[in-house]
C-alpha cells in the first residue's frame, strides 16, 4: 500500500475539522424545545437548499438562471423540463437537482444519455408514478443538462444540493399528497429555503396557507435567516411600474423591498426583516419588458440576483448553521411574541363566542320553562270538566229565559189559534237562537277551554237540519191549528178547546226543550272529546319540542364546558410554551460558551493525537489544522474561542 501523500493527509484532516462544530450545534439544537428546534436546520455533512412554492410561478426558471443557463437557451431548456406537460400544470413532479452534464446529452440519475424525446418519456414515467401513488417521498431525481446550454462566463455557484420541489395545489389528489409529504420532509430541514410566489398572489406566504401546503410549525417570518422570499413578475405590477416612472422617487433595492412588504401587509403578513425579500422579474416576463423598463429596473435586478447568489453561497457552508444557532435567541423571542398574540386573538374570539353561547343558553332555558309550563297546562283536564259544567249551567239559564220571550196573551189575542201558532213558531226560533248564539255563553265565563269547546260545538248545529228536527215536536199541534177560516174558539162548536190546544202546545215545548237540552249536552261532550284529542296531540308535540329544547340545552352546556376547558388548556400550553422558550433563550445565550467548550475539547483531542503520532508530517498537519480551526472561529464569532495556547 503506497504511503499517503501530503494532499491526501490534508484532505482527511479537513473532513474532521467541522465535525466538532456540527456535533456541538446538533447537541444544542436537540436541547431546544420543539418550537424553536423546528426553525433550525439539522446538522448534516451535506447542505440542502430548496425551492418551494405554487405551480407556475417560475421556480424552475429562476433556478436555471441561477445555475447559469444562457438567456438564449432558457426557454428551450424550460420546455424540455416540462416533459410534454401543458402550461398551467407543475413542470416538476418529483424533487429535482440540476447539474451541468459532462457532454451534450440529457441524463437522469447518471443513467444512459437521453435526447429530448427520451427525456420527455422519462419525465412522464416519473409523473405517472407520482399520480398513481407509487412514488416514495424520499425520491430525489438528479437531472444533468447538456453542457451547450450553460453560459461559460456565468458566476460560479457552489456545488450544493439545490432541490426544485413540485408546486403545491396540483390537480391530482395523489400528487397533492406526495407534494405535502415532500415539503414537510425537505423544507423543514433545509439550510436555506427559497419561497417563490407571484407578486400578485402573496397570500401563499401566509403561514396558514404554508401549513396547508405541508409546512407545519414553520414560519419564515420568525427564522428569516433560513428563508429567501422571491416574488416573481414583480415589475409587471402596475404599482411598481408607476413607482419606477414617478419622478423624484428613490429607486433602490431597499425602497423596492419596502413596497413589497407593504403589499404583503394587505394580506395580513407582517415582515420584520426586509432583507429576506427578493422581488424579481425573470424568464419570459423579463425578456418581454420594454427596453425603458429594463433599463430602469435592470440595476435593481442585478443587485438582488447578486444578493440571492450570496445567500446561497453562504448557506453552502455547513458551518453556516452555527449562525442559525446564534439566531435561536431572537427566534425564541419572536415565537413567544407570536404565541402571545395568537393566544390573545384566540382568547378574544373564544370569549366572544362564550358570551354568545351563554346568551343562547339563557334563551333556550327560558323557552324550556315556557314549554314546561304550557305542557303542565295541557296535561290538566280539570278545567275541561269545569268548562262543561259551566256551559250546561249557562245554557240552562238561557232555556229558562225563553218563555219570557214568547208572545204575550191579551184579551184580543187570547183564545185564538193565531196566538198559539205564533207562540209555536216563536218558540222554535228561540230554540235555534239558543244554539246559534253559543258565543254569548262565553262572554261571562273565565274558565279555560270554553271558547275552544263552543267553537267545536258550533259545527254540530246546522240551521236547516235543526229546524226540521225542532219542527217535529210541533207537527201535531200545527195540524190542529192550520185551519185559516176559523181563528177563534167557539164554545157551541164541537172541537178542541183553547185550553186543550194550549196544554198540548205546552207539552210540545217541554219535549222540545228536553230534546234541546239533551242535544246541547251531547254536542258539548262531543266537542270536549274532540278538544281533548287536540290537547293530547298538542301535548305530544309540546313534549317533543321540549325534548328538542332540552337536547339543545345539554349540547350548549357541553360546548360551554368544552370551551372553558379549552381556555384553561390554552393558558396551560401558553405558560408551558413561555417556559420552554425562556429556557431556549437561556440556552441560545450560552451557545458561544458551548461552542468554545466543544472547540477546546477538539483541540485537546488533537494535542493528544499529536503526542502519540510518530510521523512528523502527520503531527505537523494536526498542528496546522488546530491553528486553522482556532483562527477561523475566532474571526467568525464574537466569542474569544480557544487559541493555540490550548494545544
């Protein structure tokens, strides 16, 4: 086995010069609460940068520009990467990493060379697997783009994993599930995230919308060091064009970012760090802009692209995660502020809802009391019996007054048939009047149910039918009195005497009165039965209604109890969150000391290795490496880290 060269020994040592810092960072990250930990990337040897956003906002186009695809080839490469998919759909079906090919062929995952048709078939196959729910969310495709499409004079980006993620909200359900899973896997753990959306569709940047797209418990406003928010088509907005054209306006990057933040404010998105905003225009939108517009906006675009490339370059260094650790203190503070604001808003809404529920509950309880009282009244049959007795008594009084309404007998009318006939007719009329005017029986009554019973009784009496039945009792007497030729009674003429006919008429009236009394009682009893049936039906309906009211009261009671319990739980969670975030702030404040201790430990380990190492070249490399580590971290961090004196 050949002896290791100095270059090889240096490369081996270089691999271990970052491990102590990354180990210290990961140890620090794992001690944080889940809320703060979720805002920091994991410690890995490889840096990951992702592009994430809705479909058709220019994610792939932007990445191709940053990778150095020439302007003349940009449209052709973009069309090829669509894999034959129509405009309006996401061109990226799985997470993609783009690299420059070593030759003039397309390749996927270093497979066989592909032409444009072969590339389209390969991309279609990937998309079919996603739509059929046959793709693992760990799948990342590496696509090599022919060398001829790259601009040789492009600025060099670090060779780092830049993942182009599929767009959110696809039409296919399986693709949507895949996208959400991929977003949670890669965006939550990436070192740098480029959130991309159209400048006229900023609602995507709302944390609630992002959570629906797969970014749970991640707020770009809290950890802005990990996010670059790119708004495409920025210079197509009418407001931006007017700003560019307005005389006397300060047209620089800071002013442009401020306008972008103000626009986000209209969507309820408050931006605290303007430097994470990158309002850009690229691709066809930029190519189609007027020469005047490009002349005015060009310097702004160049500066923003340069800053974006710098952010990507800085993120490419795994040790850049140590800067995120220093941000943990402010992240914890922002999380606490956000949590308190959310709790206050939620509590205000809960209190308002609680007051409304309590008011509703009181209304339902009042309704329940009214229905209970009404139900008790319906169940009480004593007033019905009292109403029957009272009606019969009042009717009996009315019958007794009928005789006073008969024609009076005087000397001229006495002993005449016309008098008896008029008395019979008058009596029959009084009989009908007694039942036709039943409402008068209720005028003096204060007993319940009288009106309802009388209304039902009125149906029992029909005038013509009643008249025929009443006339039946006077049929015989009417025959005897129907001779119109002789009206008077003559003592010498044989026949009925006046006294006999009057006695017979009196007997007829008594029988008719008895029938009328019986008929009234029958009608009254029938009406009472009908009324009781109505009351029983009403009672059943009232019971069902009261049961529904009771069920609603129980439901509201349960909801109120749940809401009160939720309020208590929210307060407990907020208190726990505040305690955890306070502990995170203390840990973040002590991170420099933690890092220093880890560095001292690593340097002492190198000292021990040098003491045991018999090869002078290796001892020398360990010494140089230790000095390099100490110098580098002393220059990059405010803490006075260990020096060569620790060796």
